[in-house]
C-alpha cells in the first residue's frame, strides 16, 4: 500500500503527478499530499510501536505475577499439599472437592495480594480466580497429586487433625484402613454400635486381627489396650493392635506387653506384616 512505502518513494511521484496535471500548483498540492501521507504513516508506525511496547510490558508483568504466585505457593508447599489431601483425598477425589480445594488456594493468594499485583490483574482484565485457573491451577493440582501418591504418610495423619472433632476420628480410621489395605490386608470396619472397642477387623493368609485407631493429642493410656484386648475374643481374632500417633503411656506399654497387644505408629501400617506360629 502507498502509505506503507518510504516517503522518499511516494513524494516524487505525487509531486510529479501534480505538476503534470496542474503545473506548479499541482506540484504544491502533490507535496502537501505527500506530507499528509508521511505524517499518517509515521503516526501509524508510532502507534504500532507503542502497542507492541505496551503488550510486551503486559506480558512481562503477567509472567512476573505468575512467578510471584508460584513462589508464594511453593513457600507453603507442605500446607498446600496437606490441604489437598484433606479436601480431596479423604473426601474422595471428585470435581466438587477439587473445586473446594482451588477455592481455598485462591482465598490464600487473595489475602496476600499487593496493590501492584492487583494492578496487574486489572490490566489483564481478570479476577484472581480467573488468573489462577488459567495460569496456575493445572500445574498445582498435578504437583499435589504426585505428592499425595508418593509420600502420604509424611503429612496425612497430621492432616486429619485439621478436620472437625466430629469427623477427624472417622477420617483417621479410613486412613488406617487404606494403609493396611496397601500392606495386603483385607479390612472390614466395624459398626459404631456394639463394636466392642474395635474399629477395624483385618485378615490376611488366614490370620485375623482387631485394630483400634486412636487420634489423641496426648499419649494413649490403658483404656485403649483393655478395650481392644477385650474385643479380640469377640471377633475370634489371633492378635490385637492399637494405632496412635501420639504415643503411649508407660502403663499402657506394660499392659499391652502382658496382654499381647501390639502398639503401633500410623506410619508402620503400610508395611505391617505378621507371622503366627
């Protein structure tokens, strides 16, 4: 197009055409037309350059915000993965629970946004939620899934404690069940009414055991040992186990030894084996 050519090419053409048609007056008209075209061309170039600069700057700011938010999440990675484990894994992995997880992460990021970061979002014409889902959510979800599948024991039991008092005991029993199943045991939860002090009944290679799961803040005492020991004959079990993260009192250890009750830490369950003579 004419206005895209260097002015040095179209000025002589316009002046020459004007002179040929109208003489000196036409030449002046051609010169004026050339100057108008040149001015518009330069303005268009300047506008394109400015648009490019603004877009480049916007992209740089977008990358800066992405990197900043990723670092903010990386700094609290353990808490993020723990939130994922509690919100999604314990509650069964589905879209609704993943949405709840993302909502919690967005709320966390929202609480730490600076005015400059809010300005970037305004430039992007996005809410933080939209920005997070477009640039961060997929990678974060992938990381959490990998962590939860690779090393759940390192944070899962602690995660249970973040739940309400009403549900955390059940969640802990469910986690213990999953770990024992991973070790090759068939696991049957007992009914809450008439459970005889037993939470789980486990079987493997003809062996049957009864398990009581205790999620206490303080060391577990004699009661748990007595209850699971009493429940053993009711389920015709070969052995009895108490599982507790908080440890056991000295008295409970002594009583467990005399009654043949095993006292375990939750992290031992996924590798639990037993031989009966």
